[in-house]
C-alpha cells in the first residue's frame, strides 16, 4: 500500500510538474531544432476558416478584428461556415460583408463535419481555423505562416489566452491557460506540440485527412493525425487568440465535461498513438502530457487520500504521512471555501480549478461510455454573451 501510495503521488506530480521540469531541463541545454524560417519572397495565400453556429451577436466584432489583421487582402480569403445556424448569421454576412465567402447547410452535423467540408472546398495549401468568439492579434496570421517554410511542420498552434475577470471560473481558467501555454512551448521546443486548440490553429491542407463526424475534440484529433504521419505541430506564442472566460463555474464545468468526454473518445479510438515503437518521442509526449492527466490522475487523487488514512491507521504513524494528510485536508478545505465564499485571493482559485478539472473527467467518462455527449458543440455562456446578444437585437432590426 505504501509503494502504491508513492507511485500515485509520483504520477500526479509528474503529470502537472515533473514533466514540465523535465522538458525545461532538456530544452535549456540544446537549441530548438524547429527554428522558424522567414519567407524570403512573398507571403503565401491563406484561407481563414471561421466555423460558427448561431454567432450573429459576434459577427461585427469578429469581422472588425479580421479586417485589422496584418496580411495582404489579396492573399487572405475569409470563409465563414455556418452550418445549422438559424439566427440569421449567413444572411447577415452575405448582406453586410460580401467580400467574405459563406458556406451554409441547413443541417447541423457538428464542428467536425464543418471542418471536413471546409478542407474539401478551400483552394489554398495553408488553412487557418479560428473560432468566431475569439479575437486575434494583428500579426497572428503572419506569425503562423512563417513556420510552414519548414517542410517538417504540418500544423501550427496559436496561443489561447483567457481574459481574467477576477472570479473563480475566469481566474482559474486564465491561470490554467498561462501554465498550459508554457507547457505547449516546452513541448514544441522538445519536439512537437501535442495537439492544437480550435481557437487558433493552421494546417497544411495536403496533409489533413477527414475526421469522423462524431469527433468531440476535433481540433486535437485533426492536428494529432497529422503529427502521427511524422510531421511536427509547431507552437507560435505570438499568434494570440483571446476569449472571454466562462460565465460561471457551472458553464466552465460544462465545457470541461465535453472536453473530458472527447479525451476518452480520442484515447480509446486512437490506441496506436500510444505505440512508442512507432512514434517514440511523440507517444512519450502524448502519454506524459495528456494520457496520465486524462486517465491516471483522476483515479489517483481519491486513492492517495484513502491510502493516506489507511496507512496512518494500520501501518505507520511516521510524521511524513501525518503531515501529508494534513496538507491534503487543508487543500480540500480551500476547495470547499470556494463553494461558499466569493472573491477569495486568486491563489485559492488554483486548488478549486484543479479539482474541477478532475471531477469533470469522471462526468466526461460517464458521458463517453453512455454515448450522451454530442459532437455538436453546446455553446458555453461567456461573460460578454448577454451584452453581445442584446446588441444582436439591434443588428436584426
């Protein structure tokens, strides 16, 4: 029991701290093999694809942001794919923004189906995907395309930033993504970033293959399919996609549960990604960065607490086990405080968000095995949604 106790602690520590430290040590003593090379001639043609479902309230803001991008207008094609939208989004785009391409089907098949259709219709080699509710910095497209001058690179992931609103959901999500960005950069320096997020990423069309339409975390699967062909997922921290945080803990939990269900779907559907003999470095990164978090840590956390009690009661009263137990009690006490007290110091949000993520894994696993998680995106309410949707009433008029 003591041996298993320490193994479980080691798994949790390695997943959230040790792996990052290991990559930091390794990358600190060697140069980055995937150095970005600047395009010597002209910038390549690019298609910016914006999947949207009932996003009328954000269209003007998104288009204003898109028009501010530093990229030649004759080289940038903007496409909105609005399948299933019934709020007037495609009609509004065609009327007020005739310069953009709008692809629309009445059936809502989910984002994976929309991505597949977009990839079959675009006529540029570089395709950038961006969510409608995320705003990009002006240099983002330029920063992304420079990576594709390296023939080894098949995907470029941008940096997701969540605005901090000083509330539990917002602060927790913001702090989490700052840490994730650091890990993504280390992964990319070591060999390859592990997956991309839908807020902002780019692929080479010729390397992309259709993904199953029931895919839940489509961005991750699409990018990892390309990586498993032997290409690299680069990470560009200066291509920034900003979005508002979830409106509250309930909405953030809904988002986390969906991602968790998608994680288990991916884990069991693509077992060959675990094959360290086929892709040793990529599989090592995937297991260390994702699989242990998805599958081992949620099981380890309650077992560590239970084993700690059993060890103290039946095996050893060594001060280490007593101190570790007290620390766990304090940790979960802080988590509980967040349920009853608002506006705690930001440092208190970290334990709460950590537990929230791991509880979501249990709910997500249940939804996966019972097939209750739809691939169609269930919109999460974010802080600016109410104001923006009120404004959309003016737009409609």
